C-alpha cells in the first residue's frame, strides 16, 4: 500500500482508539501526539523525502497495532500494571507499555521509539516535549486475562532492559563470544535471570511448560541449560556468565539483578475462593510464584477442598481469576490513595 494511504488509515484508526479510551492517560496523550505527527506528514508530504514518509508510515503502522491492544476493551491491564512497577526501576525515560494480542503462544518484545525518528527526520514538527518510547509486548490472545500464563512477559521486559541499555552488547566487548550464537544465547539468559528476579520459579515453570526438553538452537540455549542457570541465581550462587552480566550492569550504572519478590501466603484466601490483599510491591510480583505453586497443587493434588470433583479447566479459571482480581484490587487501592492524597 502507498505510505500516504496507510497514514490516512492509521490516523482514522487512532482516532477510534481515542474514543475507546485507554487505562493510561499517558497512552491517550501518546495517541493524540502521534495523530498530530501523521497529519503533519500528510500536510507536508510534497516537501519531505519519500523515504522519510515511507519510514514514518512503518513506525505509525507498528505503533497502531500495539496501541490497539492497549485500549480498555482489549488490554491485559493487570499485567501491564505489574510491568510498569518494574520499569520504574530500570528506565529513566517515561516508557509506555503497549500490547498486541497474538495468535498461538507468541510472546514477544518489539522495540520502537517513534519520537526518536520524529526528532531526527521531522525536525520542524513540534512534539510539545513528548518523547515517551513504547515498550511493545506481544501477548497471546487466549492468555490476555490469564495472568499466570503471562509470566513470560517478565522475560520479554528483560529483553527491553537489555536492548535499551546494551547490556549484553557490552558483555561481548568485555568477554568476546567464541560462537556466533553466543550473543543471542546471552540475551536469553539475561532475560531469564531478569524474569526470575521478579517472579522466581514461576518463570522456569512457565518455560518448562512452553518449551519442555527444547534443545540448543542458534537463537536459544537448551531449556535445561536455561533452567539450571536460573536455579543457580535463585539459590544465591553465581556462574561466570551471571558474574559477567552483573558486572556489565554495574558498569552501565544500572542496578544489579537481585531477588525483588516476596512470595505471599495466599492459601487461606484462595482456599476460601477469596482474593488475596497484596501489600508491598515485592508481594505483587511474588504473587505469581505463590499462585503458580497453588495452581499446580490444585491440579495435581486437588489440594484445596473446592477443587475436588472439578475439571482442570474449572480449576484454571478460578485460580487465574483470583490472581487477576488480587492484582486489580491492589491497583485500584493505589489509584484511590494517590487520587485522594492532598
């Protein structure tokens, strides 16, 4: 399709999203500013380099896809809330998390910074100081409101932290890789360690469920090797690669990886089919570890009395629903507290 026509279509699509509204006011502002940038390009196309128009059209199309998944109608809001809490520690910029709903089990991270492109290619456009990049995450549609099955998003956020700060790139300069696949393998190990720092063993349990017995490939280490590395980290032990990555984080002025979660005791609440009242941020992340273990016990041991006689599908629905609502309740209390503060 011609870039100009694509821009017309994206603009109209974004206008519809503004009417649907977002959970985040900042995403609303992002969308409004992007519409203004599109209209600027459409109004000034004759004076712009065709390559600039084509490249901007690509940025707009990509952003449009993920902004669509972040409306109140589609958004896995509870997961975005958890991930935003993580980002506050790792990014000095006000990054905005957006989601695209995917088919199959496609979890992914896609980096994009349209405002960096706009500043460089459209210097006469006034973005009014808005320069928030998008953290674009792919979420399987069937899991969008199943928080336990979205644990891999912590891994994808690890890729964002790595790529936006060149952590693994620095590791290659410090300790050159012997094999061509080593760079991509280090990226996966870093993202695994990052996820484990926040959600503990649930990150490896999700990995073993999605890719059991997966062998080494050019892009990914074997599942067994990835799980072993995470277990070393969770048990407080180091390896040469863990030490290297921690050293690179320190050299970049970033926090080093450490256990960021506290696994709350949810059994009494979940046994009564009640939500758990989350306290600290560390409990927010630790809920995934506790809820995953509770879920497996309910499936394999029929541990809670209510699970007796229930199908696996019914157990899954209840545990995921309690987990999602526990996160939602914490986010509502936080919004209420900050809104009521003087």
